[in-house]
């Protein structure tokens, strides 16, 4: 223990107080941080109002968390019917629960693989049954009324889960020796990456229905979900292609010498190694998708950020928008931070397993 403390102190002196200039900069930054933290703590805790009392909030010098206490259900669930929000909460909790279970290494064993797949199918089916209703005696709720955290979670999961297989095929197509497949793959990737997501959402919402045959109609939620998935697939393809380039030609030759066919080489030898190599990029895509769902507000769907704007539509509470954005930012930050730390742990675990 003493050796560890001595090492920590020596590194602290070397990194932060090694020279007079670095010592001065360290002291200035520490002073600013202490002042900032103290000021924020005073505003957000000591002088804050936590009860939904409008008069107390207006007379207080600190934060008005009463706005969050008053509007939290609207922020988390959007326009979903108030008395049915238990369904949206249960559906979201089920999806997040399966996601957390899937992240536990114990359930990565082969004997659990089929159970995990069935759990995901069950979670998605129950999610849409609860959210949509109109079955098993549940009151129907149109997808236009979905919003808040449930919408953010489902769009993120659909966007990522659907974009991975499409991205794999596009990445392999771009490396294909067949000119037609290679040209189509490159054309799709470059075309989609050349436009912003907001354009894809506009096309999926307003343009795509115009080209459908007469009498055909696709729910607006699914048009948005497919648009996000196809948009992310183009970026996922380049991520996976980068992973494929880390695999040496010797791996292909060794697998071919064992009599494996091309599809077997990619499925059992190349792709497992390539996907491990791009785990940080996968997490970056996941975080990007999680954040980009906020753009659906431009096509009249209200995710977590959009639901906050609905809450701020109340003129009595509108002046406390900072507290609302801090609340939403905290949800985004905690979720993103957890995913980021998990990716570091997963990357280290997989690399350690490969070395072993």
C-alpha cells in the first residue's frame, strides 16, 4: 500500500508540478474548478427548490427542480396518454433489462445463445404490443403519440441492430471482385454519407409515401426507423471495412488451405477478428445513433429532447428551461458514459482473451 501511495505521489508531482509553468497552470485550473463546482453546488443544491411550487421557484436564487418534478412524466413519455404511461415504462424497462443481461459475459456461452435471441425477440414483441395496444384488451395508441425515452431507446436499438448486418454486407460488397456488386456498394455508401440524417428523415417522412403504389401505407414510425437504420448502415460499412483491413492475407490463405469456402472464411475466421478490432468504433456509432434520435423532432416525432420542448410549452414554467435541459443532459450523459466505460472493459477483455 505504501509503495502504491509513493508511486501515485511521484506521478502526481511529475505530471502536474514537474516545472514552475506546469505548477502555475495546475493551480490556476484547480482554482477555477473549485470556484465552478462551488458555484454550481450552491445553485443546484443549497439554494434549489425541489417541490413543484411555482411561486417558490420564482422567488428562489437557485435552481428550480420543481419544474422537473412537475413535468418529468411529460419529458420521459412525451404525448403518450397519461394514464397508459405505465405501459411505455414497462416496455422500455424490458428492453433495457434484456440489453443489460446481454452485456453480462456469463450469458455469452453457447448454451445461452438461443435463449438470448429468444429474449430479444420476446422483448421487441412485448414492447410493440404494450406501446401499440389494440390487442389483449389494451387500448390502442397511435405511433404518432409515442415519444420521450421509449422512442429514443427503440429507435437507437433498431437503428444499430439493423445497421450491423446491412453494414457487413455493404463492407463485403465494397471488397467484392464482382464489379456490379462493388459499384453498387460504393455508390450506396458514398451517396448516404454525402447527405445529412435530417435529409434522410425528410425523405422517409414526406417523399417516400408519394412514390408508394396507390393504397399502400407504411406507418410513420417505421419509415423513420428504417431511415435511421439505412443511414447508419453506410457508416457501419466503413467501420467494418476498416476492421477487415486489419486482417492479414495470411489469415485468408491459412483458412483456404484448410479447405474452407470463401463464406466460411469470412464467417468463422475474418469477421470475428474484424468486429473485435472495431469495438470502439461500434460504440461511437451507438452513441451517435443515441444522440441523433433527437433529430426526429423535425418530422413531428418527439424523443427525449423533443418531449422537453413540449414541457417547455407551458408558459408558467418556460423560464426554467435550464433545469429541464440539465435533466435531459444528465440522462444522455449517464447513458453515454456507461456505454463508453463498458466498451473499454469489453475491448480489454476480448484482447486479453485473444492473447490467452
